[in-house]
């Protein structure tokens, strides 16, 4: 059994745009990916650790616990052995209460990569490879989240390129979610159901090529 950890935010949690509701597991991209891999004969289990509002390394001044570094090492430890960790973060670094740019967000991802590789896993368990996924470019936010993400599309310019450069520098795999889908037609930030499906199917193909041939027994 290959265990894959998805460490991410609301784009992967599957929030239904302009609501507080959630898409079903088989509708959101981690579930679409798992089902596609299983259908292809790959024994996988996707572990979702996706928190609405999660930043890379910064705090939310209004909601505690949104710093992606908090507890990441323990998360890797508790779910090991892992065949792959997928990081899809960055969107919330551009909420209107922050002044960060694309370079800052990419550096935040770099800190998460270091935390994953330095996690206190048990002796003999593998340090998992990392697939860094750049979120689709932000559009002007609409609906209920518009004040929270005001100006995000400008502050996030260059994010995909910055994440790709970081991934190559740190020896991680890279995938551009924007190559298969834009952000939501409804709110400009999240993903609509058909966009989850496209991303999940594309990542299934990407992940299939990255999984090791050797299976690790899960206690």
C-alpha cells in the first residue's frame, strides 16, 4: 500500500465556492486522484490534511493554527511510511491582511520542504519525496470572500514561476495546476467541481509515475 499525504488548504479540502459546504471525497481532487490510481491498479491510500485558510509559514490574525509549519513534522511522523507528500499551498499567503509577494510565498514552501525532510520519522522509514503543486493563478475574488482576498491577483503575480524555481532548487517534483484548470468561475479563488475532477485526473497520471515499485507495509 502506497500512502500519499496531501498537505494543503481549502482548494484541496474541497470547499464549494461561495458557500461553507464541502464537496464529497469522490468530487474533490484528492479523492478523484485516489480513485483513478486504484482503478489503474495502484494500491494507494490518500491521507488528506487540508485546512481552510492554511498559509505556508504565517499566522492568520483572526484564526489560530493556520501556520503550515505548525505540527508538520509530527504529521509526517504519525503517517509514516509515506510514499509521497503533495504540497499545494500559497493561495492564503495573498489574503488582504498580508503584504507578501510570490517570492515570499515560495520561500515559505521552502521552509515546509525542510520540515518534511527533517521530520522525526522512525529509523529505517523512508524520507518521502515531495511533489510541489503550484495553485492556479488567482483571479479577482468575488462573492463572500472578496474582502478577504482583495488585490490577491496582483500580489500573487509570478507565483507559479517562483514555486517551480524553488522545487527545482530543492530537488522536488513540480506540477502546475494552472496548466489544467483556472480557479473557480464563482469566486475566483477556489475550484469548481469540474475543476477538481480535471486536477485530480491530471495528478493521478503525474503521481503514478512517481510512486516507488516497492510497497511499504502499513502497521
